[in-house]
C-alpha cells in the first residue's frame, strides 16, 4: 500500500479520535479500517466507568464494518492524539484484528508526535495460530 494512502487513512483515524468518548482516561483513540472494496469504516474508543466494558476503537471499527457486510480488509490506521508516542493495539484488539485480517495487512499507528510505526498484522500478532494453520 502506498505511503500516501496510509497517510490519508491515518488522517481519517485522527479525525475519528476527536469523536471518542473518554471521560475517565482522557485518552482518545480513533481507528480507520480500509475495506477490500475501498470503503473506509472508522471507530473510536467508548469508555465506561467499569473499564472492562470499554470498547476500543479498533474493535469498534471492525464490528461496525462487519455489521455493514464487510469482512475483508486491506489496511488499518490507529491514532492516539493524547500521546506524543505511538501506542499500538491492546491484546484483545490484536486478537480481533488477527481474526479478520491476513498477516500481511498493513497497520499504521501514531500519536501526536512525528513518530509513526508501520507494521503488519503478522508483526503485531506473531505465531498466531489462525495464520499459522493457513500456511
């Protein structure tokens, strides 16, 4: 995927983060998911005072995409504007990402600083049994 395309996708993740509901942590997260047909679905973190019930932006975007009939994805971008450093997906999100995306799907994450991390699903979730069994 071209760097310009990932930049644009990340821009959508950053815009989405502005809509996050994070009254407890004040840590907004936005995700933008590029579907196989070119549709972009965004998601945000939605906190709850019972932290275990909080929904992460990445899972929010994936669930919204599935609800709209999308199950094949080409790229994922994650924005954490309340951190100067990039913050990668949590373990639960990595599991859901691995469920729906091939190991070679590009993932970009960045905070508000200039540093960005370009990775793949396989690098985020190495030795994932689902991907290993498909080999």
